[in-house]
C-alpha cells in the first residue's frame, strides 16, 4: 500500500509561488510601457520637425518679391532728314535741283550756246544750263531746266521725290499766312540785290537765281527766283512761281522754252 504524502501549503511557500508567477507579468508590463513611451516620443519629434519645415514656407509666402522697376520709355524724336525742310504738312528739298541725269540714268543734254538752247526748245527736247554757263552759279543756285526736262517721262526728280504742281505751291503759301506774306518767309536772308532780303522764317531759303529766256539770254540774277510747276498754262506756256523784290509769292505763265529753277517736294 502506497503512501500518499501531503505537503502542507504554508504561508511562506504560498508567497514564493505567487511571486514566481507574477514576475514575468510585471516584466512584460514594464517592457510594454517603455515601448509606448519611445513611440510617443518619436512621434512628437517627427511632428515637431515637420512643423519646423512648414514655418519658412509661410514666411516666404507672406513676403512676395518686389518686381524690378522699369524706366518709362521715352518717345523717339524723329530727326529731320538731311537736305529737307518741313513747312507745315509738307516736306520740301532744302535747295534747288542740281542733277544732270534723269531718274533712269539717262543724261540730260546741256545747252551752253544760245543756238543750242533755242534748238532744244523748238524740238521740244529737255535741256539744262548754269546761269551764264558758269558752274559756280550751279553750286549756289542749282541748274536751270526747260519745261520739257521737267515733264520728261524718264523722271527729272530723284527717287523718292516729286515735282510740285500749282496746288503744292498754293498750299505752301497758305501755310505761311497767304501769298502776300509768304514771300518774305520763303526768301533767303542774304544775296538779294538792293537789300530786298527775306526773313527765311520757313527755312525754304529761296535764292534769286534768275532765269533764261527762250532766245537763250540770261536775266535777273540777284533780283528774281523762279520755279517750275508740272502744270501747263496758256498754249505754249507752263505755270511757275517766283519771288521778287516784293514780299509776296507770285505766279505767272512762261514759255516752256524758258530755263528756270526746280524745287522738289516729298510726297507719299
């Protein structure tokens, strides 16, 4: 017969037994608590870092960059073309025409002698000359042309220029206060005989270059300046405009075989 031993459960043993069972539980609780604390701390740190990055973006947005100031653009000042004079709405050449070729390059015949001049006129052919056949007069007053040179289809006016008609001269006078007042404003301030100079207020600088009549004779250098138009007048004549001793701009009809100055105008 087997004997059964019964170990009495004393208070001390009971306490030890309980402690040995509870110890792993306490360690687990402690580890779990520590892990949560670390995770919380890491989360707070990450959040703080993210907020710190966001701050400069807000600061940049609150201070927009200033656009560089652009200086105002000044309107361009148009410089007058050399050799021109602007009178009212018109642009004229600043001096009388002084060419020996047509626009296409063909040579304009020079008529020196009276016989040559008369022959060109009778044939209705273009011709030019210096006053008194002196080139020095050409440098100052330009050349004298008969009306057949003015209206030649090859073009007497250089490229970009036109020859004025009567309407152009009338407009010129109107812009200067009318024909009665325009003369003094168109005449040069020197070079006129007997002191009949103008003010040249317009800048036209009208000089007394004289003219050549149909028989070849030269007249009135220093006292009259004459300019052709493209307009025909009475039979065998054409309209011209001239400046004389009076302070007005006058118009007349002269034979087409006469030799007169030419002043070009710029037209659109």
